[in-house]
């Protein structure tokens, strides 16, 4: 009877990598993590599955539609759709055990039931940093988290990016001044601006709030120039609204702090169309594009939230965070050829190849090198030397240690460089 073979495959919207790409992926994560730890961020982790009532306490609209939820016994459960909401629950739960302001980073998988399309995944890694305060949190932190993302990008050799920054209070103040009731609908529509284009946006906005008010909003969104010029044009609107004035002051302060934290003027710009769709953002918001490859959309985003944990505690916990979608970023970097040129820092230093019955000495050499911080492995299979060297080529190791009976007898190590083809003998003595 013929065996029924199931074709190996995965669901659409999920990513798997071959080992060489996974190595690069892990190296990127490692470098970013190093930046965060060097700047005082503490690592945490939270469960992938949360109680639905906790996870969905403050979501709605499009976000809730994308959440994977299910029932197990009497429990209503959901897969986390980002790392920020679980973080809010975490801080509320361990409030008395944390030191504020609390700076954390977290890397983990999240799940969204998005429509299957190129570069959009249903399971993907996010890499977040957040700062959360007790009762208050300086606006300087908004710039600080952006500066850390800047350092993270530079650590992997990525330089052609630009942070696009705005403040939701500015448009909120304008909408209040215009006495527009449909604030949320307008904000959601502005968030879709780049996806639907100016023509469709203007048409939908006009039908939502009327021609006169629509024209005014479009005029504001079209303000451009240098960051200083944009701030100046906003002030010329002479809108006497608390949110509007606060929003401009905060945006101006964030730009100033970014500059003194070493983020170059070419790395960020004010873009009033940046709103962020998630409704928990209340002030500063930002997205990140790759210059020259803007069509791929944002690779990093975040913003300020006044009290995200309000559904879990009576304590006031303002915060700000930024998230790099590592899976999406990796996809984009592959598409633009960045990964092909990526220089691995943590690749294998040596492959030890036994020739004959020399495994004991090979193991001694391996332990010695590993003790001295080298990355080393042994080729254990009994194959021809040609096949062993071919294996070394395929795994892209630069230096091969060939150990035969002569090397054992003389207590030497013979190293062959796979790039130059040169060989050299080094005297070796166990410590």
C-alpha cells in the first residue's frame, strides 16, 4: 500500500528562514539588544496568550478585528497583537516591585489576522522599548526612545532611514477648534492617507466633515519645509486651543532633545500626516521609512500614551515606546539587497577537520579555543577530505583547522584560510 505523503508547507503570512538567513536574523536581534542593554533598558517577557478581557480592554475597530481569540473551557483567551498592552498589564500587576521610571525592552512574537499580502505577516517578531513613569514622565523620553532606535539601526549598518514625527494633540486641537464631532473617524482616515492617496483621502474627508472644513484640514496636512518652518507655519494658524498649543510645544521639544542626543537633522522630519492607528496614543507619534524605499511603508513606529494601564490600575502610568517590527524589517532588507551584503559579527571562527584517528586531539583543541572565546566546531563525519572542505565552503567558515597524525605528534595546529588558500602551522600547547 502506497504511503500517503503530506506535502510539507506552512500557512500564508508566516515566515521561516534557512539557517544562513536565520543566523543573520539572530545577529541583527543580538546587536539591537546590545544597544538597548547598554542604554539602561531591562529585559522582560510576557505570555503569548493573555486573558481576552485584559488584552482587549482598550482596543476597538480595526485592531480588535485582527486579534486571534478563542475559548478554552470557560476562559476567553487571545494571542497578543503587540507587546505594549501586555506591558501595561505587567506594570500594573508588578507596580510595587518595579523602580520608576521603568525602562524595558522586549523581543517576542505577536499575532495579527491581517489580510495576506507581501511583507505583511500574521506572526512576526517585535522588538520594543518603553519607558513608563509613576504619575508623570518627561517629554525628553519621547526623544530618547527614538534616539535608541537610531543607535539600533546604525548597529546593524543601516543608515538610509528617517523618523517621521508628529503629535496627535495638534490635530486634536484643530478638530476641536473646527467643532468637528467625528474626531476618531477623521484621525483614522488621516492614518490611511499614504495608503489611499490624496485624491481618495480628500473625497472621503469632504463627505465626512464637509467641503470648507475638509479644505482647512488638507491645508494643514500639506504644510512642509524644514522642521523649524513647519512649527512656524503651525503657529501662524493662531489657534487658541490647549491641546494644539501643547502639541506644538512638545513636538518642538522632542526635535530639540533629538539633536542634543546626537540624532542628525537628516534622520528625522515632522510629518503632520503621522497619526498612528492604535487609539492608545495621546501625544508624540512616529513612524520610520527607508529613504529611497518609501514604498515598503514604516519599519519602526511608536508614540506617547498618557495612561495605557488605566484599565488595570488606579495608578497613573504615562509612558512612551517604540517598536521595530523585526520580521517585516528583515523582509524589506532582503528585498533591497541589504542582507546579501550583511557582515556577520558572530559567525564561526574555526571548523576543525580530523584526518585519521585524531578526534581526541581535535576535542582538546576545540575546548582550548572555546575557552579563549572562539566559536569552533568539529566535523565528526568520516568523509573524504574533499567533502569536508566542500562543507567548510558551504557554511562559509574562513579558517579551517586540519589535524592529522603529524599535528598530534608535534602538538601543532595547521590552519588553512578558505579565502586566500594559504596555510600556516601554529604551535599549540594546552594550558
